[in-house]
């Protein structure tokens, strides 16, 4: 193979070696996000202190964790926001995670058959390793100790993959087994899949349900899973592999998907559906590339908001837990006061039978809303295991402490988060204050500091963009060397010349061209063919460098390139 062919055709192997740095990585390197995270951490530390000092002692005294959810640990507060991925087998859940990470992860298996047979928690870690389920549930530094209640049969079907990745410093990804179709396959599971999904959904900040453009049916097990997610407001849907169909077919597929989701979720609100093809292969049908790119940006912006929204969710959970603990303590104290010195067991049986009436009495005495009370039957079955008269006496000071948490301390923390958002918006406004030469989004960009306009005019950019979008692009919206080769050879220029043009155009040296780099490439080809340029320059002059890249690309000392 000629050397020039290898130079020109920096194909998929080069891309895989350099691991394309897409929007996800650039977002994680944003310094404003790091500063915002520091302030959010301050809020979380305050939330943790409120729980440990003012709420946890009351929960421990009245065994709250055995009636509701287990007591919280530091790991529950410190954990990164979690994103749960659900869907039938072979819809691209594991490939989507690889797309976000821009690399493989330990234990990853991808195939058209049901390959992922276990839950996988992909987390940040210094060393790449796989932690088995039983060890994972025993680790106090991870927020999965609550999984012990599902037993060894489930813990044998979960593992944690740790690796070093920028996005995992902000969010944790939860991969799940493909939802099966058919009653016989569902019975074969050694654990209750919908109950496990419910446990994760209560702790996840975003739930992504993936559908294949060719697999829109909702199986019986999928219906049971969606049933436990009905009241969640953090569910989003991804219509994956959308490049496999034409625009007309995509319109019909989208309509069919919305119709199916409407029947299952049975809610008036429409779920947000992201359309695209989330993997690192070229698009099969290129007519919807602008749509896919906008949808990808919307999805990444949604993930970008998770650290801030996760803090709000944890504060919200603390408020809910405080209200439930308050009602729980009042109920236990009320029942305890009903006992005398004798016949305690028979009295307990009588109280258990009249539990609904006791709830009404407590609600009336303390002005508690009925919506804060637990399910009567569930509470009764949990209370049967305890000797009610042994619960400690409740003092007024304990309730005033909780009232102060709800009335003063939580609102003061909530005021900090708008300050974080305001600072972020002010930084964005300062960044946007730079003067621009035109409001035309297709016009030439303003140069960065040099005052030199870009040689690629607005009309030329529109023409080059049309050429660019007709080629096979990756899901990241870039053109690989292999896919660019045939297009560039049509110019009939020597391969050595084309190799030099490729080297100049690939300014970030990632083995691919974005739309601006492609515009420079075509501009150079046309300039050489028309003899407007006598030869390919050894280095790009400033006038040929897109303004957005002038801060990172070194220009030639001489600007006389024609």
C-alpha cells in the first residue's frame, strides 16, 4: 500500500487509538462546571450534617429503616448522580455507554443476542477493575448497600466496573440486562427484575429507556418495568439507530413509538424522546444528520444538568424523609402511650386491628396531612415484629428540631443553588459580550484577536456544508479519513498533494474532519485545481484557519499564500 494512501486514509484504527474527544469530554473539561461543582459540594456537606445530627438519631430510636428505606450512609450523599439505562436486548444500551465514555469498559459485551445478563454499575476509579456483587453490596463507600435485601440470588447478577473516565467523575452509569419478551423467559430470572429496577429508580437522577427503530413493541416484562416508573418525573426516551431508516420511515416510527408509550405510561404529559444513532460508526442515512446532531446536543445538555439537579433531588429526598420520620415518630409514640402495666400483648393485637383509626387520631391531634401517612397494611405488617410498648418516649424538643429543619435550614440551603445558577449565567453572559460582525448564523465568523476575516465566505460555507452532510459521517458529526478518501480522489490531484491537504485540514489531529476543517480541505483543493494557489502551503495562514480554531492552531508567519 503506498505511503500516501496511508497518510490520506487515517481511518477507524487511528480514530480508535486517539479516542475522539467529543462534546462529552469537552464539557467535562469546562472550568465553570468545576467551580459550580465545588459550591454544590458545600450544599451536600450541609445536607449530610443535618441528616446525621438531627434526623438519624430519631430514625434509629423508632426503627424507621425497618418500616421504610434503610438509614442513609455518607456514600448515599457523596455518590455521583446515577443514570439508569433500560430497554430490550440489542437496542444499544451498552454501546450507548461506550459512546459516552469514548472507550470500552471492563466486562463490556456487545452483540445482537442478549449479551448483558447482569446489572453493571460503571463508576469512576483510579484502577480498572470489576467488583463482584456481594463485595459491592458490602462496601460502605458505595451507595449500594441497600441491595442486600434482594439476597444472594440477585447479588450474583450485579457487578461494578471501575475505570478512569472524565464523565464518570460527574455521573455513574447503570447498565441493565435486556428486558425479555415472553412469560417463560421472565420466570427464568432468579430475582424480581421490576422490584430491582424500582430500587434503582428511586436513587437515579435520570432514567433512559432505549428503543430500537426496528423494535418498538413493549413486552409484558417491559410493561411491568414501566409500571414502577409511572410516577417518576426523570424518565427520558431514546429512539436509537434512527439512521437505519429514511426520513419518511422515521416520521412513522416516531409516531408509532409515541402511541405505544402513551398507552403504557397513561399520563397527559408527553415524554421527551431523543432521536439519533449513538455509536461511533458512520450514519447509514445522512438526510437527518442535522436533526441527529441537535438531538445529541440536547441529550448531553440534559446530562450536564444532572449534578445540579442531583443536589435538588437529595434535598427533596431529605425533606420527604424528614416528613415521614416525623409522622412515624408521632404514630409510634401515640401507640406506645396506649399501653398500661398489664395485658400488653392483647392490647397490641387490638391496636394493630384498629390501625386506620389510630392514624386518623394522630392526624387530627398534630395537624398532619393524611398524605404523609404510610400504607396501613404495609405499616401493620412491619409493626407486628416489634413490641410497641418498648419504643422510647417522644419529647417535644425532638419535634421542634425537625420543624426547624423544614422551616429554616432547608430553605437556607435552597437559596444557595439559585446563586450557583446565577453565577453560571453571568459567566455565560460575559462570554457572549464579544462583538460579532453579523447576526447571520451562516455568515463568516469573527476572527479571534487578529481582525482577519476567514477566507471561506458565507456562500462557500453553505456549499461546503451541503457536500459535508452528503458524506458518511460518524455519530459525532465528523468525517473519517477512510470516508474522505474517495471524495478527495475525485479531484484528480496527486495523492501526495492530497496527503498534504489532509494534514493541514486536520487541525486538531484527531484523524477526522469537522465541518470547518472540511471547508478548509475543499477550499485548498479548489485553489490548487484553479491554480489560485501554486502549491500547498507548509503551514496554514491565519486567513485560512477558522476563527474558532485560531487560539489552538499555529498560523504561518507569512500571510502571502496565493
